[in-house]
């Protein structure tokens, strides 16, 4: 195995360890084990990690109970599909569809009809904002889709997008939980936002500030946890960790140059970044997402460097409207300079990376703590 292949193998090992540390199932099991005893009458789990989170809860609770799981299409395994006490709804992300509205309506109905002595467990993860929604009278699905498309294509940050969603939603910003008339709510959330605020995760779907019953919200996994495990794994593999910070909060092209230039002259070791970049899309964008674009844009600055390999990927296993998690690039990736630059301008990084056999594909991971960029410099 040559040195480039060894770096790719090590990066995959580090990334897998980071994602495993924040898996929905494990995070919920750990949270329940460390909390005071709680037996809900109903579990609602919403987000890309909802299936794993719900499985973790069902496996950890002393008694079985009903559950509603709302997740992205093809993000639920047979372990959830086969549960008789679980109602599964798969909906669209990042742009909501009619199933998203069906999910929102079901959540409102079930939470609102719970009895005065009932207890509710809420499991929230990234993607929840699009996956379940309820709209006010006079606002249509087409209106919601147009607003969402505009925010995504103009590179709005997730905090800004979620603030806009709260304004019209009937379930976000704690409005769903306001319908609860029982005695206690317990919320566990996996954070996909900067600052890990429960008011922003899922646009505040698990925010308890409107609840009259006993209520507690806890963030149980985050980008920080994933980065710490990435660093620990790198050390075990014999690398020196030179850099580890959560700073990927800008346009991909604004981030690419400083990261690429720094890596091109960096000392040997592992370099880790976390966060969620933004990207402004042209009309009729091609294939790819922010991680594929960032990986390809950084690779321009690594051209000709045979001692550096970089992985940029979404911890949920998907990047924008694609089935790839991101890109795995090195000093040879940008070799077709004109084609690579054109791909970046057309938001078609995915097509170019696929031609270079540089896509990073994992499938759904049952978690979502934003994105990771990990580089190895020999």
C-alpha cells in the first residue's frame, strides 16, 4: 500500500470513529443511563438520526411504549421498520414535501391528545426542521418550498434559516410541546448547530420554554464530541494532532484558501476542523453539496503535494441533495485545473470528484453533528 492509500485508510478510520462517538443510538443509551429514571407514554423522534435515537430509547427504557419516528427517506433500518409499536414517517430533506406536513399534523394531534398524567420523551436531531412541519392558514406547501429553496441557494447559515422557519411554523420554537397537557417532558437532542442551543436545533422543536409541565432539554452529542474522538483516534494511530477547532462557519470559498494555504506548508500530523460551511448556488446547479465543494476548492491549493490527503464530509452521511457524504482529495485531485474550476463555479463538484474517484460515500449514519474536515500531512 502506498503512502497516499495509507492516508486515505487512516482518514476513514478517524472519521468512522468520530461518527460512532455521536451515533444516535449510543448517545441516547448513554443519556438515559446517566439520567434519573423516566418511563414515557410516547416517544417522538424527529431528524436524520431519529431512527437510531429511537432504537436507543426503546432498548434502554424499563417498559415498552409507543413511538413516532420522522426521518429522511431511506434513513430507517429494519430494526425500526419491524417494530409494531413504532409509527414511521419518511419525509424530504432539505426541502420539505407533503409527507413533512403529514408528519407535523400527526405530531400535533398525538401530543395534543396525551392525557393529564402522561409523560413524553422527545428526541431531536439535525434535519428536523424540514422533516416535520405544520403551517398556518393561508400558507401553502409551495410557499414553504419556495422560501426554503431561496434560503438554501443564497447560502444562508443554519441559524438564520431556522429563525425564519420559526416565524411561520406551528410546531417549532416550542409550539408543539406547548400542546402537551401531561406531567413531564424529557428532551434529548443531537446538535447540528453552532453553539449547541436547543432553541436552534430543529428550529426549537425540542425547546421547552413554552411548556407548563415539568420539562428538561439536554444536548447529548455535538461536533465537539466527534472532534475529540477524531483526535483521540489519530493519536492511537500514531499521529500528532496539530490542530482541532470548530471554525467552519463561512462560505466554502472563503474557507478554502486559508485552509489550503496552511495545509500546503503545514508540519506533519493531523488537522481537524468542524462546523457547517455555506455555499451560494448558481442557477441550475450541478451535482454536489457544501462538503464536496469545500474539498475540491481546498484541493486546488494542494495541487502537486504528494504528502497531503484531506477528507471533508457531513457526519450524517449525506451532502446536500446527494448520496455522497463529501470528498476525499489529495495533491492529484485538481490536476484537470480548468474542469475543476468550472465544476466549482457550476456547483458541480460532485460530478468532478466522481470522475476522479474522490467521492466519500458512507450511507446514512444515524447521527448529525454538522461536518468534519480532517487532513493528514506526512
